[in-house]
């Protein structure tokens, strides 16, 4: 069976950018997925590093909110990305869980 290659969509671009960002923020994960340019680093586990991570999550979720899925693959990508973020409005921790202040 021959299939036509799928044309990348706006959601695909956002997802690819998130993987690039994640490799920089979490270099050990980047190394694990084959991004050898981050082999010599560790993630920033300081409060500033956590805030940068949360800001990038918010930025990516905002970008996803701004576009509509073009097909069923986009729908899955968007749903999976939002679900794995662990949060939609509160700050997000490195483990992907929601952290709210009390």
C-alpha cells in the first residue's frame, strides 16, 4: 500500500519547536532522544530554570490554542500536548504536574 506523504501543518511546526525547546531545557532528555548538541549540559533546576520551563510550556500551549487542527493527526498531537503539560492555567513543574500556591 502506497500513501501520500502528509504535508506538515502549523501544529506539526509547534510540536517540532517544542521538542527543540525541550531538548535545550532538559539536556538529558535531549541526549536520550539523540540530540547530541546537548550532551555536555544538565538542565537548570534552580527556581529561574523552573520558571523558564513553565514559561515555555505556557508559550507552547498558547501557540496550540491559536491554531485549529487540520486533520486527525493534528487533533491527537494537540490533545496529547495539552494533556502531557499537566496544566492549563497554574504553574507547571518539571515533572509535568500542576503546582498551585496555597
